[in-house]
């Protein structure tokens, strides 16, 4: 089966150096608290967080799925890996009874690509199996935040709405989440979730991050704590050229200079800012450091060190000009051999392998192990345990709620089940055929079975590719190795909403970092921005976080 949506991570918009260094967007690099709603009650302040024993009272009872034991169980916070062939005729059933009543529900969700027509065979097939009748209001994923903000500001909200973490950079949406979506506790808290066994099998940390405004409002798409942003390299070209995979920041820069030939239009890398922070051990977000002081990401020396090293790559001319200009598709440049290293999420390993299997049989993609800047072990930080949620509007009828939960329970079916196969591949004979025990989508499957049902919920994170099982093994093993160097921040797993007066404090940093690494700004400009951040509210926000952590305890 295809990789689940938690590892596909289609949406995290390329949020520059902050995101890529695990300092800004938890959906991308993880570890920092999402600037989303939590704490208080519907009648009280929505600022703060709900964690510890208070959160435990609100979340569902965890009941692990016994379906399809993974070949590579989760280790060091990794996703599980499935590498054995699937016996499609012997797939298990995780939803023995249709939990939906067929009552109509409207769902708004981000969509990347061209949405299938309403009433297509895929939508009909899943509805029939789940007992649901979903009208999909698919919205362009690249502009979803604008649509989401407009809908939440209106009086007309669909029955169910998918809310990605990367759209919560504005405090307006988190506060709207608490105001516009219902408390699911009466349906899911504690043992109530056992009516929905696939939802019960979602890890507890993911549910804790689904508490908004002091109530359980989100149905999570879980993420593995181990990082899923990977520095990929062209192993076939490395082998052909006799290159050795770099194991320190200096080695990488030296190799990059040797490997770059502007005349041949071959450059060492694209913009790899997504991983440079990890190389230098830049800590995401707010954290109580070893000296006992609470600091924000860009206050630490590792942040500036990573930024300066990224600048060196651009200054040395080893970054492709189109990456410097922020145009085109780095992934296409990678497969064309124009760049030999690029950073992307875990799904690229499979996507590029499958894409090039026939077009370029010699193509080999591997992920470098993240190295410490000095050549030692890296210091990595755990990714957020949930990055996308589906939510049900306040005022929805009991029947609407139960049908929405039935849909989410079906979407969260674990690997190795009929439900997962239907969600991921569609209807056999219509959307896919089975060749040598491997499901293969046809053109209809590729146009209809995408980006919809997988957004409602997901099982515990896993990798599985029946057509390329070796890729699933490598993905899982890479995360296991990197997870061994993983730490949790003081705010790990907390869903935090900051006071609105601090909402724009970091707004200038994304563009500033883009400009600095490309040589358009000076280091002193960055340092001045950090100083301004402190004096214009950063220090007061630090005091606010101190009180928050004193009250809630540390996430690590």
C-alpha cells in the first residue's frame, strides 16, 4: 500500500530556513509547540495549554491494533515498516459493521492536484463500505489557509473541516478553532472511543496534541517523533564518480565544491536549509536549555551557525541557480542529475524511486544520515506527534457527528486491512489491478484515489510499498538510526496558543533568512532582528512561557 498521509506530508508549505531547521513549523520539522489553541474552557481564556494529568482525562483510551504485525516495529520513535508481500485475498477487516448511517455530511479539505468529480467511483466505493455519504468540498492546498480563514470567519461552516498545523501560524485560526468546532470528548474520551477501534489505536501523544481550547476537538493524523525531513543524494552518481558521503559540515562543503561544475550545469545541491539546522543541532522553539535558561530557537548560537553555513554553500556557488532564485522544482532537478543532494520529506524516497523505475533504471536515491557539524553524532529534536486534524462544527446533530466519526474511523484503518486497501487504492478492477501480488493503480486510480479520505485521520505512522519494499525498509531504518539521537523539547507534545499581542513577533524572520543565506542581508541584520524581537515582546513572551511551563510541567 502507499505510504500513509502522515509520511506523505503533502502540505507543509516551504517555510524557509526556520521550518527547515526545525525552528518554525512543527508540521515540517517538528518539535516546537504549534501556535494553536489549547487551555481554558469555552467560557475562559483560550491561551496556554492543557497537558499532563489534565490532558489525560480528555483523551481516548489507547487500544493498540493487532492487525498486521510490522516487519520493522517502531524503534526510537520511527514509523513502523512493512516489507513482506501482502496477501490481498487474506486482508483483515477492521470495521466489521458499518458505523455510518448514510446521513449526508459535508467535508472541507485541502487538495493538491485536480480533484475528482463528485460521485466518482472512488467516492462511491468508500461511502458504500463505510456507510457514509460525503460531499467533498476540496480546496486548493496551496491557498488553503486563505479559504480556511474565510470559512471560519463566516457563519457557514461545513460539517467537518480538515485543519493543517502549518495554517495555524496566525492566532486568528487557533482561536476560531476553539470557537467554531465541537468538543468530541462525549464521543471519544476514555473508553467511549472503543466504538471506533481504529481511532482508539491512534497513539496517545497524537490525541494530546488534539486538545484545543481545553477540549478534545481534533481527530489527529499522527506523525512519528523521529524526523522525516531527509537529505537525499544520488547514490548512482556518487558511486559512478567515487564520491564519499560527507560526514561533517566541512566535508560537505569541500565535496560540494569538487562536485559542482557550472559549465556542465551540475551543482552539488539545492537549497538544503531544511536540514542544516539539524546538522548544527539547532533547537526548535522554546526550550529550557542545559543551563536552566528558557530560550527561543534563534537565540541559540547553533541557529546562527547553521545560518552562516547555509550562506557558505550559496557563496561557494554550489547551490543550483534556480534554487537560489527559488524557482522551478528541486525534485525535478534532482532526478535530472542537475543537483546531487536535495532535502525533502520521507515520501520522496518512494515517489522518486517509483517515478524513475522505468524512465531511468540506473537511478538510485538514498538518504544521508544526518551528521553533527563537527563530524560527531547529531543532536536532533522530536517531531510533533500530530500535524493535521479533522474537526466537527459546533451545533452539528448527533447523527452528523456519528457519521463524521465513522468516516474518520474508516480512514484510520491500519495497514493490512480491507479498509486501508480501499482508502489507498480504491476499488479493485476499477482503480487498480493486482500483478504478482502487488496492487497497481491504473489511470483512473491515479486521478481519483488521491488526497481526500486520507486527510480525515490516519493510523499510527508506517512505511509500506508493496512494489518497492526495500524503500520501506530503508525509510524505517533511517528513522530508527536518527531517532537514537533524538531529544524532546520542554514544550514537546503541547498544543499551545500564544497571546494574540505576540502574533507577529517572528513574521519578518522567514524573508530575512531567505535574504541572508542568498547574500542580500548581513549577519548583523539577523542579529539586530533578534535583538528587536526581544525588546518588542520576546522577553515578555519568555515570561509567559515560564509561567506556562511552571503550571503544566515540561514536555521532556
